[in-house]
């Protein structure tokens, strides 16, 4: 096996891959997909037994976490929080921001996909809101965040979500920011990475937009909002 150093100084390995290796990898991935599907269905059943959905339980957890963080002495007077998420966490972030005005700004990465595409096997589909489509789609949900700042990021090397689809949905959602006269508060970032956060873009975004908000603007109490969760 030959070893060489990459441009970043990390050790990289080059080796030949046989048909048997490809088959073994395919079997492992298939088993993981089956396991993940069973797990999601199990969590969905638990959520339904409580009168909620799988998505609603996640949103409930994030709200509780936000309330706990805002209650810390270290965050006193810090103002309304920002929200960042990747992949499934990105979907939950825009869903939460769309239904809760507490969050002053949102950045989501590698998570934008149409419901029709989910049905055809694209994206991951873990954050589907039941009965949303065809009345609405992801662009309509994103529009509910306006006029608050939103950064949508997509890695060009991502194998799960498409730059083309993400950019098109961004364009549809942009109508809401234009109507509010806040077009520059909807950002779109493409970066040369795979399924990961562009930390530089996220840091710059939050450093700019959260600085605009006075420290006293904390927004409403993030309480449990059980009734609101139930709609999701």
C-alpha cells in the first residue's frame, strides 16, 4: 500500500478496490438503510402514541434546550439566539424558525429538498411534515422565516442534496424577503465541501446579523408550545 501526503498535510492512502469489496460495501449500506428505516418508524410510532409526530418531538427537544441555554447566567442579556443546523438538523432548524419567532437568525446547510424529490428517493426524508405537500412545499416553509435573516448553504460535493435543487428552492423562497424589502437578509452559499457545514460562512453570517439586534430583544418565551408542536 502506497502512502502519500495530501495538500493539507494529512496522510492519504491509495489502494485498488475489487468487485468483492464493492459488493461488501453495498451489503453494509443496505443493512444500514434498513436499520435506519426501522428506527425511524419506531420513533414515529412513539411520537404518534403521544399525539405528536416524529418531527414535533425533535422540535420540542430543541425548544427545551433553547430555554435551558437562555436561562444560564452566562447568556443573560445576550439577546435573541441564532440557530444553525446540518442535514437533518438543518431541516429541523428551518422548521423551528418558521414556527417560532424566538430565533433571530438561521443558518442551514445541506438539507434542502422538495417533497416530490423525497418521494423519489432523494434527500434523507427524516424530517417530513405530514400532509404539508401538495398544499405547500419546502420553499413555502422557508418563506415563513422572512424577514429574519436566513443563510442557506450547500456543499458542491454533497452526495445527498443537490446544489441545483437547493438554489431553485432558494429562488422561490426569496419572494418573501423581496416582499418585505429585506432581500439581502436571505443568503445563499455554495462551497467546495461535501455534507458538512461551511464554518467560515456561518461565523460571518451570525457575526453580522446578530449584531444588529439590541441585547434587550429576546423574543417571546420559548415554552413548550405543546399545541403548536402538534400541528407538525
